[in-house]
């Protein structure tokens, strides 16, 4: 795995990953307001796909324009690169959002937020079997569990106690989380050989265009463009392009587990920003407790492994053999 003097710095990773989650958290109230401004019914999944498709299509085109202006490498498409970008775009954007939107239509928002958080577990587990330097540890397991409890706390209400489970509802949301996690691993591999802005631009544009075509093909529409609704769409385009580009860069230079654990912050930011912009209650004990739990989980997963200092033995004096080191050859000094 490549490292970077800036993007591999733990403080920078924390700030940028948290910023990405803040942007994605702001998408929750933005999407809800978008449904109202564009008059999209709660069960109108085709129109929701069109709405999401335009958001990601324009975000991808914006990043590609930026790549052209800054003369980044890798803009020229080959048969191989087009196939790779298409696979990533279809999985990370199109297929994932189709499963998520269908699942959201058949279950509650509370359950969807919690089920979607399982994607962090999937990412950490998949990374364990794919990358030698991203193995599971006690801290990672505990951190994921604590973070998941935090997500449950911030979404806690009576509907959370309903253990009803359906394939089209909760099942599709979990499938969406798994698809997203697998696509994240695939995208990390691609980012090692392709410029992150170019990669993100192509995958968002391809995934977004697919959603638009599928949405219109299944009867979706998008009307109600005004200055207000257009400004909201522009904001969602900007937040998507910035967040996805930064996230891809962080994944390129850091382990999957270190970055994806910050996904636990998205529902926390989403709850807080929804309270501010949608008038929902925010000064509740569960919000504070959830934030503490999520931050504790992130700290456990991302903290540097403890290292044991091994004293360096002095060189042998003339005529005396050197003392052997207490550490066996080939063993690591880190615990």
C-alpha cells in the first residue's frame, strides 16, 4: 500500500474522513427537502433513481472537468479502463442505490440507518482476507461493535424494537451495504494505478447515467425545477464530488479499516443536521451518547498499534563475543 506524507497522517485522515461524513450526513436533510421540492412521492422509486442519477452524473462530470483543467493523467479511455470504471460505477453507485432505495421503501428510516451501518463491518472483514496489512484485531472488532451500538442509540425509538425482517426491506438495505463494501475494496485496488479524481469522476458519471436511464425507463420523472430546487441540486452535486474524491484519496493511501470506520459518523451527522434544517429535536441524551460511542469506536479502530522498545545491544568489546538479542530473528517488535 502506498503512503503519502499528508494524506497518510493520522490527524489529516481523521479530519478529512470526518469532513466527508459531515458532507454525506448533510445529504439526509438535503434529499428529504429535494423530495419535497421536486414533488417525489415516498414510494416513487423510479423518480428517486432519476433524482439520484442526476446528482451523481453531474458530480462525475464536474470532477472530470476538473481533471481536464488540471491536466491529470489517465483521462484517455482504453477498453480495459472503461470496463474497470464501468464495474465500479455500476456497483458503487447504480446497484448499491437501487438496493438501498427499494429497501428504504419497505422498511423504516431508523432501521435503514442501522442496517446500512453494517457496511463498516463488511469492509473491515473483507479487508482482513484481502490485505496482509489490514488484519482484524481486538481493537477493530471492539471499535466496530461500539460504533454500531452508537448508530443504534442515535436511531433509537419504538420502531427499533420491531424485529420484523423482510428481504425487500431490511434485507435489501444489508445487500446494499455489502455491495458498497465490496466496491470500496475494488475501488481501492484501482486507485493504486489511476488518478483518484479521474477514477471518481468516471465511476460517478457512469453510475449516475445508469440510474438516470433506469429511472426514466421504469416511469420516473423529475419536474419542479426552480431556483431553490436547482440550488439544492447544485449543492448535492458539489458535496458528492468533493466527498467521493477525498474518500478515494484516503483509501488510496490508508488501510480500508482505518477509513471506512468513519462511516459510523454519517448517521450521527445526519441526525444532527436533520434536527437543524428539518426542525427535529437535537438536544437529547441519545445524541450525545451516540456521538461518544461512535468516536470511541473510531478511536479504537484507528489508534496506532502499541510498540515495545527493544534495547539495542552494544557492540562486542575486542576479544569478547557479542551478546545475543532477546528477540528472536524475524519477529516483529510491535504488539
